C-alpha cells in the first residue's frame, strides 16, 4: 500500500511551497487509486489524479467541494455527508455505515465517528490492506472511541491545525474544532501507536520555518514515545 499526500493545507488563506492545496490522501494498492477527501482546490483536477474511488471524511468545503462539478468515480461517505452534498452532481453514491467494514477496490475501510463539527459530522477511517493498517482523521476535536479506533494500527495520520493550542469549544455534549497535535500524540501514546504524521496543516505550521516547526513536532513526539512528523504536499510513504 502506497500513500501519497496530494495536499496538506487546512482551511486557511496562507499557503507555502510545502503546503499548497487542501488536504487529500491518495491510497494506492494494486490497481486501486482511492482518494480520501476532495476539497475545493481539487475541482477540475481529478482527471490527472484518476481516482478509482473517492472517500469523504465529512462535507466541509475543504474536504468535499472539489466534487461540486461531479465525480469521475464512485463516492463513499456516511449517509449524513451524502445528504449534505445532495445538490452535487455525483452519479454513484455509496453510503458507509459507522464501524462497519467496507471493501473498496481491495482496501478495507472502517468509519469511526469523531467530534469536529455539528453541521458537518465527521469520521476518521481505519484503513487496511495486506499487512498495513493506518488511521486517517484530518479534522478532529476529540476521538469518540480512541482505544477501538487506534488499537493495532501502524500509523496515525491526524489533524495539524494546531501544535499546542487547543482550538476546541464545547456545545452541550459535542466538541467542536481541532485538537492540538500534543493531544493527539497523547491518544497515540495511550493506544500504543508509535508513528504519527500530521496533515491539514494550520497557519501556525504553514507560516513557520519548516525545519524549526518539524523539529518541534518531532521533539513533542519523542516525549510521548511516538515518531511524529509533518506531511508536505507530494510526500509518499510505503506501508509495509
């Protein structure tokens, strides 16, 4: 399984050479080319990516509006997300049930609900193929069930909106916003996950000196026993 970070930028105005486009991940396995998320930056660019399927975490514009002109492949998402995108000309809509495994082009996806937005409910995906397994959650304020979601994974790919500052507010029983990288490293430490990569980078990361901010994230990871890194547009990783 090969992972390609097509984009690593969050919903922010500032861009850099390393973080230019909305966060999206391409999962390659055999003939499969599965694109996870397709933000507004990707509208009109899907032909060059040629996905065999598109999987969405939620319906926010920086994760789904690239499909406003239609989709060249089946689109998988929760029923709530598909309903929010009902006006998009998506011809092949395939609902995903929470915590239920679905095989897409030979790759197994299992959706876990996460706290992030009330209007656009989000999920994280536990993704596995062959001997590799990772968890992908580019937008998260709080994991609902971190133990079951992260148990036994090889890699956590999380939300890089903030490094140490909590961007989370609470509305009744719901948590809204973005957990800092430090909190997510704590989830990894508790679940025994030893490797983490952060995408969907916020302005704190994008506008900083690349070497300094990368070194800071690595130090924070080492404090938790986690090999922690930042993803950049175009990064590739072989899961073996």
